[in-house]
């Protein structure tokens, strides 16, 4: 492996380019969309519960 794809302390800042996978340096599972979706649904349910208790008190 050469220094053009894997920068070292010697050549930092010299415009070394990395591929997307090398720059990411980790796995990217597609679970984020499900977590965001479920979180949004739970927030909406929470707001509906708070709204229901607010209307019941009047």
C-alpha cells in the first residue's frame, strides 16, 4: 500500500485522496432509517398523549 491512498504523518495536508470506504473506516448498516422512523412515530404518539391529557383537563 502506498502513501497516495494511505496518508502518513509525513504527507498530511498534501492533497492525499481516500476512497469513500477508506475515509469512512467502518461499517454502515442501514438501520438508521428504521431508528429514525420509529423515533418519529414515538414522538408523535407522545405528543398525542400530552394533547389528550391537556384537552381532558379543560
